[in-house]
């Protein structure tokens, strides 16, 4: 009798906390973000919680968020893209070349740079879908070719930009908020609507979920994957153009530093709300989480190289919490 009662009590206890692990799987990454905010606010509330610092966090997140949200589309369709760092540099170099060497105005130069990046993304898509090259190999090869083009255009020397209007874009503010933050918000809205409120976005998610089933349902799988590569490349070029404005020059591999950050943000974001699915909102939260951590580390006074340690540990922690939560919930 006592054994039966103990088992019953154990079962009731498990049922009593049955909500915990599914919640951890879905909201674990958000819990990490909130916990960091609480800790940093407790250590130095005057500086960390100031309005200027909050705006600074969003501004620091903007460029990474744009390239990461674009990368989300390649991952949603089930592919990888290792060329995004070089494509970001390519976008900045093309914009600088058109403005400085060809005398173009800012908008035509930026538009031409985005078209050039779109062509690179389309080549990635063709190699992967039509020829059948593995996405990692294809995009790594294309990225290397793009790096060569970057050197060929610049001659191995950073392209210095002297257009004051272009340089001021990332410095100027509207209502106290730098312009890159508004660009990030606009890109986030456009990409979210595309992925969640259009037939194309539904097709992308279907392709990523099950390509065979998507093909049988009439979806042009190859075309959808190619479009995802194009969106990823164009988003990377937007980051590269803003980076050129921010730094005053376009370098051959300046965008490569965003590769790891973008992947970390996207995978971190996959642990937010949707149990392992890539999505734009999750990616944005992932970028902001990393930015909050970096900002807090700087305010506390810890050496900057610990940011890399933090970024890796944060990714493992967030995704690990989600994975453990899902496994226990399934049991």
C-alpha cells in the first residue's frame, strides 16, 4: 500500500511540475537574457540602466542583427551560408567604389552594391540547388572568390570614403536614436512579414521542414532555396554598407568578423519561443542578448577578450537549456 502511495505521490509531483521543462525549452533563452539584465543592473544600475546605454546597446546590435536576420532565411530553408562575411565586405567595397571612383550618388551606389550581392547569393543558390554542391562547400568557395574580387577592386588597400553625407549616416540621430537602429527595425519588419505573412515565407518554412513533402505539394523547392540565398546575401551587403559608413572605409575582409556573431545569434534565437525553429524574432533576441552581455562586461571592467568566451558559453547554455527541456518534456 505504501509503495502505491509513494508512486502516486511521485506521479502527482511530476504532473505538478510538468509545465516547467516545456517552459524552459521555449523560454530558456529569454530567461538567460532577463537574468543578465538583472545581474548587470544590480552591479551598476546607474550606468547600465541609463537611457543612453540602452540606445547604445541597440546601436551596437544593429549591424549584427541585419546580417543575422538575413542568415535566418538560409537556415530556415535547411541550408548554410559561409560567404556572408565576405559578401558584407563586398557590399561595402562596391558602394565605396561606385561613390569614390565612379562619382555616383549614395543611393545609386548602395543600390548597385545590393544588386551585386544579390547576384552572389543567386550564384550560391544555383551551385547548391542546380549543380548539387553541398551548401557549406559551395558558399565557402563562393566566399573565397568574393574575397578575391574584393582584393581586385581595391588593390589590397582599404577603400577610403570621403563622402561626408555617407559617413554621417551612422553618426546622425533621429529623436536621440542613431539611424542604424531604424534600419535594423525596418529590415526586421520586412523580413518578419516575408517569412510569416506571405506564401513565399510559408513555402520557405515548408522546404526547411521537409523538402520532399514540399516538392510533392507543388512548391518549387529549388527556386525557394535560391531566393533564401539571395535574401541572405542582400542582408549581408546592407551590413557591409553600414559598416563602411561607420568606419569611413571599406576593407577586403572587414565583414568576416560578423560570421560567428551571426551564427551564434541565429542558433541562440532558435531556442526562443519556437523550440528549435529558426525565426526572425528569435534571431533579434539572440543579437540583443549577446549585445547586453558585451555591454555589461565592458561596464564591469572585464577584459574585452572575455567577450568571446561569453559568446560561446551563452550559445551553449541557451541551446542546451532548450534541448534538455524538450527531451524531458517528451518523456
